[in-house]
C-alpha cells in the first residue's frame, strides 16, 4: 500500500468478494459478466440462501417484527425502507416459518419476456442453445434463485425468442488468441474506423452475418417432438428450470406441428409503443390500424403467458412478473386466481402522467399492472410517476407507499438493481489474457488519457450527445488536443423499433459526428475518436473498463445502466472518475459519481475537463464511495430485498382476502322461498357508474324498468338509500310510486305510495352550516374545478373536476381545518367520499335507516323480513352492512353485496364487479315467473 495514496493498493484495497456459483465461464463471450457461470461449490449455501432454514424463532429485526407495529402503508414503507440510514439487515429465515399464515409453497415462478438463451433449430436434432445478450443482471438474479443453497424452488417462464435455423446463427465468437492479428486490431488505433454512411452497428467479425428480417410469408415448422426436446434440454439448464412459452396463433394450439411466422410481431406493441413512450419519445400520428393489430398480439401474448404460468402454478407459489412486455399479465392472473401472491418489477423508466396520457391504451396498461400485490421500480421518481398516473388517469387514491385500487392496497416501492460484483471482480482481475490486453492498449494510446463509452445503438443512450459534448470539449480546451482519446463501443440494439431504422439514421448520424470531430481536431498522428460498432469479447470489455481514465455515460433516458456499475468494479486500482447522466436510473444510486445533463453540451464538456484534472485524492474518495455501494447493493441483495418486502406487505395487509362473487343461484333460491322481502340500494356507483359531473349520473331506461318491475311485486319493499338530495331522487326515481326513497344519507325519507318527504332532522340546530360554507367557499376559490353542493341537511364539497392530486391535497387540508374548528363546536362529522368532502350531523347515516326499515317491515311490529338484499359501493354503505350484521336475522337470508373488486376490504358478504352486474342480478329475480328461463340463466352464469 502506497503511503502517498489514501486508497489501498490492489490486493488489499477492498474486502475480498466471494464469487457466487454463477461467477465464471471464461470461455463465454458475453456483453457483460452476469450471464456467465462458475463451477459449483465456490460459496457456502447460507451465503446465497434467502432465508436460513435453521431455527423457527423470528429475531427481533425480522421483517414481520419490523412491520408488525406499522399504523399505515406509509409507516410500513418507512420501517422497511432501503433509504433509511439504520435499516434492518435482512434475516435468513425460512419464509414458510416466518409467514405461516401465508401458507407458502416455497416456490417462485418468474415470468420474463425471453429466456436467457438464443435458440437455433434443426429438425430432429438437439437445439443450439447460446447465451442471450443484454439484461444480464436480471438473468443473473434468476440464476441465484435457482442455486442449490437457496430455500426457494425457482422456475423461469419466458418466450423462446425468435427461433432461427442453426445455420443462420452467428458462429460462436472466441476471445482472440494472444498474438493473433485479431487480437492486435480489435481495439488498435490503426484499425479502420467506419466514418461513412455505409457503416452500420454490426459485428466486425467477418464470420458473423447480419440477420435479415424474416419474410412474413415464410416460417419455421416445429414439431411436437422438437418442442418437447427443447423443454427437456431447458429443464437441465445450469441456470435453473426453464419453461418456454410457445407464442403462436390460436389456430395452431392443437396441432402437432406449428409454423412460427413473423415472430417479431409479439414484440411490436411493447417495443414500438410502450418502450418508446416510457422513454419520453412519441410517434407521428397514424391511422391506428397497425397499432390495433399490435395491441391484439400484445393481449394474446400476455394471455398465453398466463396459460403457461397456470400450467405449473400451485397454491402458495409466488409469481414474479418482469418488465414492460408483460404489463397485462398481473391482472389476467389475478382474475383467474384471486388469492395469488404476485409481484411486478419494471426495469425501464416510468413516464410522468403527461406522457402516459398520450398512450391510447393507458387505462388498460395501468389496470393490468395493478393486479400485482406489489410493484417495484428502479428509482423513486418512477414510482412517484406511477402513483400519480393511477390518480390522474384512473382516479385512485395513491401515496408514495402504494395505490388503493378496487378496495385493495397495492404496495409501490423502490428497488435499485445491482450486479454480481463478486463475479464481475473475478472475471476482471487475475486473468493473464486481460492483463496482456491492458498493456497493449496502454502502449497503443501511450501519453494519452482514455475516455471510454460503451452503449447500445438506441436513441435513448445518448451517443450522439456524447460525441457532440466531446467535440465541444476539444473546442473549449485546445490544450487537451492530442492528449486525450474517446473510445466509443456501440453494440447493436435489441429494440424492435430501433432495428427497423431502414435509413440507418442513427448509425449515420454517429458516423458523421465521428468523421467531423476527427476531421476538425485530428491528423496523421492523432485521432480523437475511435468508434467500434461491434460487440466486444469479454476479455476486451473488461480490459477497456480497467484501462479507462474516465467513464462517460450520457443516456438521455435509461432504467438501470449496469455498465456504470461494472466500470466502478473495474476501477478498483485506477480510480478513474465516472461521468453519469442524471437521467440514468443509476444516478440515484451512484451519488458520488459526477452527474451531468446530457443536453447541456457545455456542462458535459466541463465535466470531462474536471474529471481529467481531478486530484488523485478526490478521485480515490469518489471511487471508494461508489465501490462500497456497488459491492454492497448487489443483484443478490436486490432479489432478497424485493421478496422480503413483498412477503412483509402480504402479511401486513392480508392481500389474499377476497370477498366471493354473489352466488346468484342461492340468491334466487332464497328469493323464491321468501314472502316478505326487503331491498336496499345505494345510487351512485351501485345503480349508475361514478361520473365526473354528479348531475350526469342519470339512470338508464333499463335501470328504471328493472327497479320498477321489482317494486311492483307486493311481496317486495324496495328502497333507494342515497346521499343525493330530494330534488334529484324525485326527478329521476320519484315517478315509481311503489319505491321508497331516502335522501341525504337518511336525513329525509319518502315512503312508498306517498308524495311527501319526512324530515328526520327538523329539530336539529343547523347553525353549523354557515361556518362550513365559509370554509368550503375558501377552498373552492383556491381549487380550480371544485364546487359546493348544498343539501337540506348536509354540505358537500366536490373536487371531481379538479386536478386529482391537488384536489385530494386540498381536501385533506380542508378536512383538518373543519375538524379543528366546526367539528369541536358542533355535533357533526366530516366524511371523505369519492372526490368529495361532506359535513352532516353525526346521527345521520345509512345504517340507522337500514335498522329502522328492518324493524318496521312486516304485518306486525318488529316482524322481520324473510329475505334482504342490500347493495352499496363506498364507505357510507358500510354503515348498512354493519347494521345488518348486528341484527338477529338468520344470516343465510341476508345478502349484503358490495360493488367493486373482490379484494375490497368490506363488511359485505358478497361482491359484484360493477353496476351492470347489479341490474343483471335484479333482472334475474324479476324473471322468476318464467322458471325455465331463470334456471337456464343461472346455469349459464348470469
């Protein structure tokens, strides 16, 4: 260790990183190190195990103990937060012991778009299986879940990817042998640099042929025996059990031989529409035909994934869905299995509501994801955008800790992904081939500082901005000309839309920028920019990261850039500063890096100069902090943290609770047996859908006919118990003379066959209304789109037309104000409703009306009804459900039904999804005169 350096020397500078069993496969040539595997036995089982199976006593810092005292979702997030300075360490406990109430099976099913392999096909032979480039950190997490030491039994479900004949796959690249011409030329400054419009992002190895788009009319015929052969090979895969999804037209499902045509179609909606918009790019308007076709394929693909998952699912399994290709899968699985434990993680950015609103299928995308119990993002800003979209687009209440949707709480949390730092260090150091390459690169660029950039050829990677900033740097700092070079490696894109850049606009732009810089500032003895549009071998990749003096990443929008994390590991000895775009998801994790705005070219140019002139001590301090973060927050910790948080949320919020759907056959049977029946309906959200303008919630002809028919039966007493005022109910339902009406949550009542309303609160002092009106008026002036509804008894402040987030904020402030003033002086309560705030006397609620109706029904005093059907959708209706539970009526004759999702927390015994289901169920009862029709309807599920 050098006395002059505050940083320890190589060998004793950092804690020894133990490589996991997935750490080494020196022969593999991959884009980054996480796809390679080491020989087993390099790590003890308990180091990779998620929980320690020894012992059953939960320690004091277990997730269950930590979460047990939480009073709210926000408190739970704080207790388990990654960013909390004194966060608890994750214990290694058996999840089946730690969470016995969840009845876990110990199995995890991970659903991701593609399996970690590219496939070559030759009928009647074994499949040619090779590592897939990209998303290496994700694939590496699957490998760790599948290791023998873990208590989890892991299965990966993914699409096969585009299958090609074996002879069309590129030859397997090898690390160039020492001394070979290939070895000397790959990163040699004398190697030809593509500077013209014909240069394209394809490998320079002549043995690798660019792939051409497969004609739509042709296809690959795969027999059932060949499919079974692949599945057998994948079951033996060293990275764990893999179950392939065969994406094909539905007409091919029952055939032994399937023809795979236009395989890229399954990517198109996700990569043309979702990926583009999630990275803040928009297309020009079209007629929409192609988008509708792509959307059908996207829906079908998610359905086929669901079918495949359900084939292997067992009760108690955890299903973990990954990324934007499968945004609909959580909801599909939730509909089929209401009790499923389901997590979702998005690996790319999530846009603000202003951008997501431009997506025509925005509601379907959001509701699809909300089928999960917990949704994870790379950064807090992405999670905040998601919560905001759920509020602004779907109208759900959302906070940073989660979203309340369909009566359930969906947790939203932040989990920055890492890399396998131990595997990366093992591959980057101690390899003689890499050491030789480093010496040759330094000799080739002797006397020059080396800036390294490595990106995919995507427009969001900011390669053009990087070159423009480097040009500005050479212009503003002429003293560095001839003393610094930029080595930019650009690998082919994996995104469908970018591949279809027929004019190679991006590749040509980059080539033109390289030519311009080299023409302006280069010469016979100096070339400022070396551009290599190719994949690098593993040895070259690590050699380049180790030899760099500065790492430069200028993404204009990125999820988690693992190159920056690998650069930090490879700079263990060199301490080269990392310049990182603030738009990269990694920026929030690598806080010690130099953050730049890639659109500010002068700012980036000055950051380059600052990095090149930085003092050794400052570089060492930056590297120490970055290295500590990367080696601590690994992909293994990411996976463990996500699962621990998911289980803690499941246990805390009892997400598996589900109200059963209304048994219509039983309902009809009890209805037929009863001679005295009582019906109580809420109005908004029960008989009619919730709308932005309350005055627009008028009943349809079918609703009026159905209610009127029900009320005309002399054995039925039918009541509408609503928060609406008398005028509204008289206008739309008052013409049904047999119908009983209750307005303003029970303040006024109109009995059947009468015209007058009875005021149940006429002796109540209403002096509080003046004070409440003044407060409401104050908040109406401050909140655009809000308005006041004045009822006879209650006052309601509506903010449905306002900005949902600002309106909800103002409602909280208004409620707090009222509770601290009017609420302490008068016997009133302040109730939060659906986008409204209502003040009313405390004794006025729907529960009192329900008890009164039950007690007064029948020929004799207190004679109970023999059948009760009570339906409502919001918190005010819970008072009715509570009152019915408190009665001494036989509960088999009482049908309390909430309208909404099955996961809604409610006192009701049954649920229906929407108002249309309510009317359909009542219409079923109305048809009891025609027994055959009714029985057929019940049998058909209506």
